[in-house]
C-alpha cells in the first residue's frame, strides 16, 4: 500500500517499492543508484527514515542525460532478460 505519491522523475527510476508486514515502506529498489538529493526527496515525501532502504539493480552511476536517453531501452532489456530466466 503506497501512502504517498512520488513525482514522475523519481517513479521512473524505481523498479520496486517493498513494504514490511505492517505496510510500512522498507525498501526502494531503483534501476541505478539514486543520488543523495533523490534519496532525500523520497525520505521527505514518504516521511520514513530509509537510510538502509535504498538498493539498486545495477551498480553503475549514470548521468541524467544518459538515463533520459536510454531509460526505455534499459527497462525493456531488463524486463526481457528477467522474464527469459523462466525459460532457461
């Protein structure tokens, strides 16, 4: 259950939000590591201290320009590879 709404520029970078059994936000999984300012914005919006709750699928840091230019391709490739795991 999401009790807050993230702006599109943050939603776009997030792969998954995870909640604990009490429906409290516990993990945020992004495609690439979020910047400190993005983390602080999410903490401010959610009202939750998530200092250990930020995780990313990829460890590389990419620029905003690179993300904007390639995000659809990155998301598609990731989803295609993830779904292909079941076929192996």
